[in-house]
């Protein structure tokens, strides 16, 4: 048994284990897949994948065995720990011993579908590092949805039509994803991955919901763009930073950031056709500003409910809002609120809005002269005791009533 002890983990940057077998650089014209696999001292050590199209696949299993397979068949192989060089042996911090083999797959002609971890849940699911240069593939699937040893997966894909349903799901040690996000047509979900920074995500071809449920180790997403009519959510996660969010075609963005307790700074959302955003930032306790450009929004129920640190909320156009239930309640740090065109009652009691900022808000309110009067509740705000009668008249003269 090797006495090599490896513990290479960084909270912010993934570092490839220097003791792993190297993966060769892939030429841009090649169609090739490399899979680095751990072969355990104790374990079944059976791996399985499947590729369709291309007249079959030739697999070099990395232990001296080369096998040719037909198209769309399961390529199953069982490794022997003792048949692999001791020089490849690694002992993990948990005392688990494995040796390594580098699998190389090449098509006899051209592939069009790849089931990368087929049946892995039944066997050892021990892939460590995957690089797949598959420019003609139209579907990549992780059908078992479980590969807890995998740390990196790289898809330098050059075709814009790639379905990748559940490809990263339950890869609980996945720390680096290398992918052109404009390529996938179907991502579906990322559950329990450990990738720290997903970078900019532009899902220009993706039509499926894109969910990150319980990816608590993902700390940052850059600019996020979705063109789907059902975008999904980024809720229940450990995000600390999210760049500007653009949701172009979904009318319902309810719960999008629900209970993202760690998100900080500014949340900026542009959603030109959205009509409902119930629970949008409910229980997001650390962010300080919400910029919301959604001119067709109607239902803002619990928009910032229990968002205890938010200081500024700006809707660029509130003229279509019809429902405001608990939108700003239990947001005690709120100091500035912009609601241009607001024409329905709302409650901002117990916030920190002072008289100058309340005047700005009153000026934003729609003129309801000749229409049903609406109410703004400003009880227990700094403005409630400091507004002059003339400043209150800004709202009163537009047929609003003021409580507080």
C-alpha cells in the first residue's frame, strides 16, 4: 500500500490532484473522450458507459486492454486493482486506497449520443476527471445521476444543440465544470455539486427549467441569462454573489431567490414579461439592494418578506401591480423604495424610510383622482412623525390615504 497522503481542497479554487494521471491535450478536430477512473483496493470496480452512432466505439481501458464495441451498446468493464501500476496508487484523507486508469474512447466514425455514467449507481461510479470533446453529440446524459468521486467535467462542445438532462446531478464532489453554457438545450438540474464559481451562464438555447436545488457550495454565479418560458429557480442555495439576472420569456418567476440566505450586495433582475414574482427574495437575509426591471409585474406578494438587511428596493415600473400582500413586511432595514406608477395599497410600516425618501415614494404613486382610493401604511417609520402636511398632501391630493 502506498504511503502517499493527499488532501488537496480549496474553498475558492479547484486544483487538479497532481498525483492524478495526466489527460492529454485534445486537438480541436478530434472526437475523443477521456475518463480518469479510480480502481479501489476494495470494490467491484466495474465501470459502464454507452455511446450511440458512429458505427461503434473503440475503448482503450488504460490497463493494456483495447475493445471495440458496436453503436448504442453498454461498454462494461471490470478492473483489477492489482493489475494497475502501484505508481498510480493514492490514499485519500479518509484512508481509502485506489489506483488509476485513464480510459480513452474514440468513435469508429462519428458519435451522436453519450450516456456517460450509465449504470454507475449499480457499480462503483468512480470517475475522477472527464474530458469529452464531442463536437457532433446531440445528447449527453448522466442516467444514474450519481458520481460522488467526480471532481471535474469538461465539455469543449462546438455544436449548439446538446441535450444534457441531469448531467451533473448528485455529483457531490464536482468542483469544476468547463462548458459553454450557450450550447445546452436541456440542463434540468444541478443538485449537490460543490463548484464554487459557475461564472457567466447564458442559456440561449436551453428551453428546460434550470434548477440549482441544494447546491450549497456554489458561492458565485456571474451574469445569468435565460430565454426559457419556464426558467426554474436558484432558491435554497448558498450563493453569496449573483451577477445581473435576465429572464426574458418566463411570466412566472415565483421563488426565484427564495431562502438564499447568504446572497449579498445587489440583486438585479430584468424580466420583461414576468407577471408574478411571489416569494422572490423571501428570507434572503444578507442582500442590501433589489433592482427589479419588470414592467408587466402584477403579483409581488412577499417580494422582500423577511429580507432583514435590504436597504433599497427599486421597481422601474409598478404601474401593473395588483397584489402586494406582505411585500415589504419584516424588512426593518428598508430605507428607500421606488414604485413608479403604483396604484394599489401597500404596507411599509416598521421600515426605516425617512421623510425625504417618503416624499420620493409619494411622487412615484399613481394619480387616482376619480378612481377608488388606495392606502399606504407608514406606521412606525421615521417619516411618520416627520412629514409635513404639505409632504403628506403629495399623496393625499392623488386620492391616496395614509395610515401612520
